[in-house]
């Protein structure tokens, strides 16, 4: 008994030993602040998306997309798969209990066994098997599976965040195209009215045919623009429909582009917050954690393993005798397996796993660097697009006044029609640029929100399905 106790104690001590150290986040070169200056304060990423995008229609579209988008559903299904895999791997740490039963009837050849007769047998037994977690092989496998689950959840959140940003960007582009279509239609009407007047003057001989031709050219330019924007609107609607998990179709509108609100301040928080907020960074780190834990599994395979098995049951030639004490049958055994000669196979497997872990580390560092770059790019974009929009806004205002003055000068006979055409062409271009630059400015806010990790936890589809009917566009 003393020897048996010593063995049990030794096994318990070995089971608590790990061949590799526990995972720790690697030392990272995280800057203290972002390169681009920004407002101090709580990061915009801490705002939920319904406070960032203050258009009820954007909110409704996002809710539908989060509930019905197919790519997001695939990602959520992968989370369920990883969760089931974790349960399967964790089960190896516990004893397995099975029950077997059987009944048989047979007769051997009397030429081989003289006097052999027909034999009937019945059996029932419970079988217990358990592998001791020597060197923490099983717990490391569970640790890896758990990290993989967390990585899958982070990927789901990243897909959700990307979906929100894509829906918002697509909707803003749609409203920009709507605005540019209205500008083109207004320009077409203005140019058609001008052409009618010029044709009437040409019929009276007061203007040359050249004025008519140039007016016709500008009219055709507006018609081409209308057809182009109509096509782009339809294609954008179809793209948004796919994001919503639906077949291509029209999209309901909310606020106009000019009614969308620009955030007056863009606080970003600290770069170190990206480690906990950006879901792609979290996914990359959890993948590193999973690969690190598998090093322990690979190392443990090079050392002995010990498993215990036991069985208890009854065997009888009569079914009613199975509960007889004389039918009792049991057994217990311990099995040890120790690799001796495998020509470096297990060592190579361990080295391969270390290489995979090294790759995961580099991928984690690259993902973090990409996150810093995307935030820096978005900050630059927000600032520069604001300035661009301000300049285009002033340009459009000046172009409208210049076009009005040129038309008045032409009607008074002070200038030829070329000046009116040039002023109208400049106005058309300036108004289109003003609209597109506003859309780019708004979209830069969306990109910054996404780059910062969009500090919100997306609801599960079943949590928002109840709201879809009332908010479906």
C-alpha cells in the first residue's frame, strides 16, 4: 500500500508540472500617443453606433444587417463550432464511462471439440477509462481550444464591425449619389431652359448657331450625368441589399446627405486601448495564445503517458443469472506508454509547432501595426476631408453667384454665351464636388470609428430579431 501511495503521489506531482511556461502577452512597441494630433478625452469608439450615426434609417439598416447578413451568420456558426470543439477537447480531462451488453448463442464443431454442444451467453459490464494528465498535456489542449473559441468570437465581432461600417458607408454613398442626381437634374432643367431661349433668339437671328450648338453640348453632358448617377444608385442599392442579407432591391432613405451631422470633436483615446478594443487584434492574440498552448501538447507527447482502465459486470449462460454473485466479472489495469525510438519525429513536431507559434506572433504584431496605421490614416483623412469640404463649399457658393452674374451680363448683351457656359459648367462641377467631398468627410468618420475598434458589443441576431419588423426599411 505504501508503494501504491507513493506512485499516486508521484503521478499527482507530475500532473501539476507543465513542460512549457504559461502564456504571457509579448512585449509590444505601443506608442504613447497617435502620430496625428487629436482631441483629448474619451474615445469616440466608446460610443455605440446609434449615437455615432444619428440617422434613424442608418440605424434600421444596421440592425437588419446584423440580423440577416449571411457572412455574419457564417461567422457566428464558426463560434458555435469552436465552442463545441472546446467541449470535446475538455472532455479528455475526465474519466470516460461506457456500458456494454451482449447476448450470443453458438455451437463449435464436435470434430474439433468432442461433445461440444450449443452454448448461450449473456453479459453486461461497465467500462471506466481515464488518462492521467501527465505534463499538463490535456489541460494545454483545452487551453488552446479555449483561446481558439475566443479568437472565433473576436472574428465575429470584427465581421460585425466591418458590416456596420460597410452599411454606413454604402448608405452615405447612396445619399451622395441621390444628391448628385438632383444636381444633375436641376442642371439639366436649367440648360434646357437656356437652350429654349437661345433657339428662340437664333430663330430671330440675334445669336449665332454656335451658341445653339454649345448649349446642346452642355445639355447632353447633363443627360449623361443623370444616366450615370441613376445606374450607380441602382448598383449601390443592390450592394446594400446584399449586406442586409436580401435579394437586390430598393433601399429606403432617411436624412439627406447635407442633413447628416459631422462630429465636432474626434477624441481617439490612447493607442494601447486598441489591444482590448480592436477585435482583429484580439483575434490575432488569441490565435497566438492557442498556438503557444499547443507547444505544451507537442512537448508532452515526447514523455510517458499513463492511462487507467477498469471494468465491472456479469457474465452468465442464463439471462436471469446475471444478478447472481457468481456471475460477477471485473478487472483493473494501468497502461504506460513511453516513446523510445521515433527517429526525431516527435521532436520535429514540437519544432514545427514552435515555428507555427512564431508565425502567429509575427501575425499578431503585424495586425497591431496595421491597426495603428489605419487609425493614423483615418485621422489624417478626417482632418483633410474637412478642409476639402470647406473649400468646395465656398467654391460652390462662389460658382452659384458667378453663374447668376454671367447670365445677367449675357442677357444685358455685355458678354457672349461662352462666358455663361463656362460659369454654368464650373457651377455644375463645383456642386458635384461639394456633395462628393461631404460624403468623403462623413465616410472618414466611419473609417475612424472602425479603425478605433468601434467600442461596442454587437448584439446577437436573436436579440434584435424582434425589432426588425418595425424597423425594416
